[in-house]
């Protein structure tokens, strides 16, 4: 359907109002006068002169019924009317054709004989202008009718339906039907409403998915919290009841309690960070961060855990100008998660390689280990919340399964990205990037 602007429609409506009455008027004039001239034509003047001469030369016959009948016939043929009066305004003869409703007084004159007035004559001709004006007014009404019909169908009706659709959206019913309209402005508004409803539908769907994910995460973390809590309670009860009566046994019980406490702390920290990255995306406290220094700090914090398995963490390529803007706490948390994941999946006496360099207007960092790498199933779900690659689903080697999810959210909140792959020489490869700090910052 071809669209039209309201401005163009208004101009066309104005032209219709101006032109249609004139067209009706000209058509009526042509039908009544058989001429396009708006002046009294010569034939009408000749007919008027004939009747005037006939009356003026037959003053003695004005009262003769036969002459009056003859005059009546001629007047009827010419669609003319006449009124003859005496000098004292007494009516002698009067005639008006029945088929003529409106007259224009065309000729008024007095008849004189021997210096005195013997009578007065009024000759009337049909008034075509009255009919033409009525037809022109009819044309004006018809123009208003057409404009009203167009306005009602193409503007008012669509606006009423649009108002109904907006009320439906306000009431939560997003399944609204918007009819097409040839008015471009209304079509644009319809398009805006359609985009709005589609956005609301996507937002509501995403909200439902997030709510479902949140319930699942809370349930899973609650389950994971319960396992170390039960173990911790059991060992503490054993210590309280004196079951661990030997020094080495008490030391083992205390070690287990410390391990379970650390596991609880990690679960709580993962859940807290996950929630923070979900709800506080716009409240990042961004400052200048030296990413190589942050990486070195994370390496130092995880070196003791790596040395327990004789794993070497090697920072083999660091550039000094890798400055970014970000929240140092969240970024450190993201890096720690990546390194911790690499340590837990690197075999005994393995190696972890870390790089940090500037690539154009972004800072790139990579973490590569010498483990088994990602399987085809894991590599597509590694960032899913609570997903872990171990077939046994045993969490003794890890946390709540939120580490990589948290890391990617943090990096994305800083305008970057995080991807995983398998290195060509074997092992897992995690690559991330964050926009570099601009020189004007």
C-alpha cells in the first residue's frame, strides 16, 4: 500500500474543497444555458426585445383575452414571465411559467402615449444562477463528505485502533494486531509500537529465563552448601565427642574442617560475585588498571596451590603499556577464576602460560594450560552457569560451576569479550580482551 503524508492529504483536501464546487457550478451552467459564457447570451437578449416590442405595440390589446392567450403561449415557449400594470399600478395581466421556480427581473419599463403613461411592464427571465449556486453548494457538501470519509477511514479509525492497542499493551497483552494505513505518519507510529511490543516480549522472555536460571542457581548452590556443611558438622561433632582422641586424628579432623570451611567460603563468594555482576552492571567503579600487574598479583596468589601439584605458572609475554579502565576488584576476581580453573585442570607437573599484550585499541590476555583441553560438548557450554565438565558431577575438584560464567560477565561489563578454544599444541586456551585506556583519559 502506497503511503501518503498528512500534509499532502491536507493539501489535496483543500484543493478538493476549492475545485469541486466550481466544477459543479460550471457543469450546471453548461446544462442550463448550453454555453460556457457567463454573460447573458445574444439569443436571450433577442427574445427579451421581441417580447418587449410585442407588449409595447399592442397597448390597446392588453385586456383582450385572445391576445393575452397568445402572449401567454409565447412567454411559455421562452420560459419568461411578465406583469402588466396600469398607470395607477392596477394589474392588467400576469404570467409565470409553472416549470420555472426562480426569476431574475430583466426589464422594467413604462409605456407612454400622447405624453402620458398608459402602463408599466415588468418582464422576468429564468434565473439560472440560483440553480447553479445550489449545485455549487451541493458540490461543496459532497467535497466535505469525501474528505470526512477519507479522514474517518484512513486517520480516525487507525488512531482509535492504535489507542486500543496501546491500552492492551499497558494491560500486559502484547499480542496486538495493528492494521495497515496509507498515512505515513500513522504507519511510522505503528512501526514504533510494533518494535516496542517486540522489545517488551523479548524483555519479558529474558526476564522469565533469568528468573528460571536464578531459581536453578539458588537451588544448586543451596545443595552444594549443604554437603560441606553436613561434613563440617560431622567432624566438629566428632571432635566434641572425643572420637578424635589421637593428635594425628585431631589434626586430620581439623584439616578437613578447614577445607570444608574454605569450600563454603568459596561457594558464598561465587554466589555473591555472580549476583553482583548480574544486578550491578551499571555501577562499576572504573579506575585506571595496569592489567599486567593485576595478572602478576593473581599469579602470586595462586602459586601456592599450583606448587602443591608441581605446576609452573609462566608469564612469558607481558607488555608494559596494557592500561585499561575498570573495576580492579572485579577484574582480579575474573583473572583469579581463570587461573584457578587452569590450575585445577592441569595435570601434575604441568605448565600454565600467560600472556598480556596490546592489539590496536584493546588489551588482550591469554591463559593456556597443558591439560586435556575442552571436549566438543564442554566447549559449547563452558560459560553456562553451574555447568561442569566432569562426567561424575563431583564438585570436590571445583566450586559451584560459576567461575567462568562470572569471568565472562565481568569482562563483558568492561566492554570486552572472553572465548575458549583448544591450543594447537594441546591444552585449553582462554582468550580475553578489554578496550585499552584512551590517551585522553
